C-alpha cells in the first residue's frame, strides 16, 4: 500500500477521532466514506465533509462561539428555537368532520414544569377562531340583575385583578379509549390538557357590581364566536372561584384561547370556560343549551345520561417514559409524570411497575397547587425487563383515581366524557413504550 | 369575646379606619361600587339576548311550517345533515336512533336524545347553518325546528305550523332521560401490596396505525439502533468473551467489577476497541486479538466492548 502523505495521516486521525463520537452504524459508514474520500484526490473537500456536524464539539471551539449573533429586536416577539420545531400541537383528523369544529392536543411529552406555553395550549373550537377587535368588543351582563351593564375591555380591566395557576382540560380527554386503546402516543391519549397562569377579574366582583336579584340561581355564559358557544353555570360556582380572564401566562390571551376575554371555571370541563365571552345572563334556571344536552352529557348503560357533570375528576399519567419518550438505556431512570384534580390539590401519587399488583409512592415535585398540574417523579433501575407502568393519583378530598374496569362497571363504554382512569404503558424489553389496557 | 370587643371598640374602629380600603374590600360591594361601564340599553340587550329556555323564555313572536322548513333544510342543511337528517360523513345525524340509547352503539339524535325542543330552536338560530351563523330569520328558525321535529316523527302533520304559542306543547321522547351529576360514583382503594393476581393480568394491545406518528419515527429508529446494539453486544459477549471475562481467566477484567474497569474505561473506547481488535499484553495478563475469534466483525466486536463497559461502569 502506498504510503500516505503526512497531511493525509493527520486527516485520518481526525476522521477516526470524530468517528469515535458517533453511534456505531453511522461510525462505520463515516469511516468508510472518510477513508474513500481521503485516499482520493479531493482532499480539500474531505475536510469539510469530515468536520461537518462535529466541529462544535470539544475540544473544538463551537461555530457559534466564533462569530456574532443577531441583535436586539431582530425578532421583536420571540419564538422557540428552530431546533424545537417538533414541539407542536397535533390533531387526529378522523375525530371530527372538519378542522373548524375540532380539537388539537398539547405535546405533554415535551412539557417541563407545570406551565403550558400559550402557543401549545390545546385548541377546541366549535366554529373556528373569531378575529375579535378588542376596541369593538363588549361584554353585556343582563337578566336578573339590578344594573344591567355593558363594559368595554378597558373598563373590564379596570376592576381589581386576580391571577391563578389552574389546569384547563376537555372532558373528552381520553374519551376515545372507553372500549379499548386507540391512540398510540401520550399527546393523543391525554393531550386535551394544559395548565397556565390566568389573570382576570373575579366573576363575583362583576356580579356584586351589577347586583344579583333574589331568586337567581344560574348564569348563562355566551361567546362571540360563530357557534355562540354557551353554557349554564350554577351561581354557586360563579360566586366561588370563576374568573373573567383576559390574560394568560403574563400577556393578553391568545386568539385560540378566547382573545380578548373568556370565562374561566377552575377545575371544571374546559368548554364551560366560554371563550370570546360577550354576554353573561343571570337567571333562575339552567338554559339547556346544545352543549349541555346533546353534547357534554354522559350516557349510562341504562340509557339515562348524567347532566351538568362539571368537575374534572382526579387523573394522572406517566410522561417519561411514554410512547414518544422510550427508554434509551438500561440503568437508573427518573420516571416522571403529571397529576391533576378538579377538586383541589394532589395529595399523593403512587406508581406501579407491574400493572397494579404492587405500588410505591412517588415524590411530588415543584409547585403543588389546587386544580393545577402537579409533577411527580420516582427513580427506577431498569435492566431491560418488560414493565407495565401505571400511576394512581389521590387528591386532597381522599378521592383515589379509579381503574378503567371500575369506571366501565359503573358507566359502561358509551359515556364519552370523563374517562380519568389509571393509564397503563407497556415498556417492552427493547425500551419502546406502547399504550395498552389491562383486562 | 363579645365583651372584649365592646371594651376595645374604639381601638377596633381606629384599626379599621387605618386600614380603610383593605378592610372595605373584604366585603361584598354595593352594586355600582366601581362605577365602571354603563347601564346597557334595552335595545343593546335585545340584539344580543338570543337564548331560549325550555319554558319558552326568550322565544320571539313568529311561526313556520313543516313544509316551509323542508325547503330551507334542503337548501341549507341537507349538504351536511343528509336529506332525511341521517348525517353525511361525520356530520351529526339529526333523526333516527329512538330506542338505541341502551344499545352497544347508541345513536344520539334530536329525537332519541335531546330533552327539550327549545335547544333545537336556540341552536339553529345561534349557530346554523355552520357557514353562516345567525343568518336565519325567526320564522325560518320556527320552520326548520318544525321540520327537524317532523323528521323525528315528534310532529306527524306535514301542515303543522310551529309558533311561540304552541311551542310548549312539544314534548321530547327523552325529556326524563337525564339526571344531575352524582359523582364520585366510583370508589377506588389505594392498595399498595398484592393488589391483584399477577397471573390474571391480560394485556390488550394497541390498535396500530390510526394516529399520526411521523414525529415518533426518528426517536423509535434511534431506540432500535441503541437497543439492537445492546442486544447484539450481549450476544457476542456470551459467545466470544464470557469464558475469560466472567471468571477473570488469564487476568481478564471481570465484567461487572467496577474496580477492575474504572481505569480501563478512562482510557477511552477507542483504545479499548483497539486492544480488543489487535490483542494486548499488559501487567495483568493477555488479551488475544478479537478474543481469539478472528471471524468476529468489527461491528460485533465494538458492540461487545460497549456492552462490557456498560455493565462495568
């Protein structure tokens, strides 16, 4: 074999050093390609090829450290790094007839902490997103009140404000799986769920301002969208913790979330938190609107249906590992998940690795707030054995998240909404995770 | 307590006075306390107050017949809801399904499920047709409501004219089919040990290929590579390396004994692979080239070394 020039020998060393960093299949291809090229004549070109992708790793000085970046306000409103382009809302086309009256899901597998970024909050529209001009938007409060009011946004925002951190969840979250598994990823099994800081005026403040008349028991909230989305809310809730919200995560609401103003009922079915709120009417009876009769009622096996099932009951799911986040190596793993309850704080979360035969109590992490997403974690040492992973949340009322069999026993399989059962991921010995149900 | 309050009443008054605004904000305000906004006019409210209740509250003056409704339905509704309200594609069916609510596949329609006819009037008027909400007149809404009730055989007279005056006479078949939320309806116990018989756990596997998963493919491929490599490494190790490295024969560092490996691992994979490939004689003993198996491929050898290192960290 012809002796290589000194330059070529150095180059080979470089190629070999870089190849050491690669996974082995890529490494072999890389070594082969590198060698083929370096022995050939196009030496100059080879340097570029060999260095591509690795030139920023130590001991080299990274590319971005050797030049200047962009200046202030080159992007006046910041957005995520281009390397995060996979972190997006997704939908399942066959769920609905049309994207204008449909739903999308939050990428829960990519979420950190408890706050969902505004741009990733799941969407649910009944007639698309209306483009509301806040200058021309009004809120009318009428019905059984002493002083029927009309408010501009500026006037609304002049009332004393309150901020809360609460989850928002569609009662249909998980509802595709009453009869069996249908969804292959966490984003689709549990992604109709988000958690934000919400800022607005307590509805009780506005109700004081208008003066509720004797005998009033219910309130109708109505949106300015093409669906005139409307729900009846008991006055008891309205006077407790309901907010009229105009901001989310520190800025005005996103159009998808009801800009410029929405109702927010902490812990309750997301659809009761009417978006693009235009009117509140006080009355003595519920209105039985389409979205509280035809929809959002829960059909039982005997043919009767539960109505006004407002509360989102305690739920939880393991987010790592999950189908989108398989186990990448054997050894110590920090298993992580989220739990939430519409009735208050999460008190405890237990984890089972064997499909519910035995349970261990996980650690609650970070903020534990009422009616908010709460993180839990537990260390496990995985040596490649198949596992059936489950989490079981308990809230401060003592309610224990039920099994799917228990829910089916009580409600059958046709109630669509409020499926908050213990979820099972099957971890295969190859590290992949799939959605299963246990019989 | 009460005596104490009496005795120090003047002090309490001072405290409240000093706290002024804070103290007053703790109690419900009189209507108009903030004085924000203005009283809405009757005209303003009338334009937006479109809700209809089961008792007829909110229904405007007006009327429409079944046959008028049929004409409007064919022109504006049938494209989604079907000629007879059977529903096109995934658009909602409006008719049929009576008696199916207890069946395995219940059909929930206006006739089989909806408890009140007022909901129909209200929803048609506020949200239909889908592409042109709030475009129907009150009379058109009466006519369409009549026609949908006719499709459901709740009205059987083609000449029937529905109006505010006779609206209350409409009775829906499922009006008594609903009950108020009575949850929690399911009680689970937080059992910790021996909660079920492991031999009786049956796994229902997922239906594949019906959710969009492009974003998962890359991760899955990476996992596969990684896991393949671990599996392959273990296989090669058992075949070609375990004889010495399980026992320490010929001074071989025993796999799993971190003390024997920590310095070796520190030298880096490159050197370990080179020694394994070409053989190596050191103070501790002798490693034959490729463990004495010349047919071992480079890929297999690297997998085996990676496996041994992973087990010995």
